């Protein structure tokens, strides 16, 4: 049985779509999953990237694209009333349900669907309180332990090279994005391509630097 670390932030519509499609995409394979919440904004900052919503033209495309993907793949999705929004309350609620930084699929599903179904304001205090009441709590989601665990998850992901969500790690390999699910399945299924030069050597070539552009 293969093990997957699934790095997610509830602010990411692609992470939501990938979460919903994962069981179907990997149907028939033997695997386990650890769902690991991380702060996407911190990963972007670590790698010197802007988020899609920080580039106006990319923001417009991203929102249309994810709504299309939901339509095309039969995944219910509506944009929250405000996006981007502050995902920390949702991430800390998730951290309140775990003692080790990994959350259950039930917890991930409950939070993702609260954000990405219904088109409401994700950060509304009354909605957050109602969401918290649905989740099993093992520690204070607003306490120092939960905050430290989220930071630890994020720091560990950054150290591995995770630069966005969703990212899946299997056997030391990272796969990124909703469209990476097909590639993830092939790797889990033992496709020999992943042991060949196209995977191993794809990035082993010089690129332009700031000085020679």
C-alpha cells in the first residue's frame, strides 16, 4: 500500500476540487492518505511567488476555470462571497481536531464544503461558530499548540519544496495541482516512466538568471 501526504489550504479552489475527486481518480488502487493543512500564503512568500488572486487577469481566469472544472467533473462549487479571504480561522479549526497535524477526511470535507458550497461569506463569525460546532475538538483551535502545529506543517512542506496547494507527496516525489491527479495515479500504479530520465532529469539544465535575461 502506498502512502500519500496531501497538502491543502481551504482557500484554494483547486485543493477543494482535488479533494473531492481524489477517491474517483485513484479508484481501484491501494493507498492511504494523510491530509495536512498548510498556510498557502506562507508557502507563496517562501518561494517568492504571488498568489493567483494578486494578478487581476489571472484572478479572473482562475475563478472562471475552477467553476468550469467543477461543472466538467460534476463537483458542486460556488465562489465564496469574498475571495481571497483570511483562511487562518479555518486552518486553525482544522488544527483543533488533531494532535499531530494530520486531519481526517471527514474534517477536511466538512470545512471545504462549508467554504466552497453555497456562495456565502467564508469568514462570517456566525458561520465559523456553526462550523466549529460540527467538528470534533481535541485542543483549543485558537491556542498556541494549534497555531504552532499549523506553522510546523507549513515549514515542513516548504522544506520539501511544496510551493502550492494541492500538493501530493508519494515516495519522495511531489505532484501539484488538480490536473496532477492523473500523474499521481500513474505513479501509484507503478508506471516505469517515473524511474526514467524524463522524470529524473527534466530539471537538470541551466535556466536564465536575472543577470542574463
